[in-house]
C-alpha cells in the first residue's frame, strides 16, 4: 500500500494543496484503480517555505506542483509493482 499525505497547513493550502489532493485521487481512479493507496491530508511539516509538501510513505517531497505530484505518484506505483512482480 502506498500512503500519501498532502500538507494542508496555511502556506501549503495557499499554494493549492487541496487541488493536489484532488488530482492525486483522480489519477488513482483513472490510471491505477487496482492499486491500494491511502491519500489524505496532514498537518504542517515545518517546511512552509518549500511548500506545498507531499509525503509519499516516509519521504517528503517539497515544492510539489500538481503535475509533479502526478509524476511522483506514477513513479511510486511503478516501483511498487516492480517489487511485487520481481522474481526471487
């Protein structure tokens, strides 16, 4: 399962974090309907100058635009699928 949290603190909210959440949810429905994901909000990560901040599992990505959020989601999904389908 991929866990994604988008900061909704004041600075990130002013930089369209709500739109990033909607975009990630739409990308999941459209491109990755079979993938288990938890997309939600989180409180401030104390990196306000570098917002909006998005946490993918335990990795914080800063200055994330909506397009970059979609790219990061696709990278995570493809990495997770490689792990699941790798031969031992």
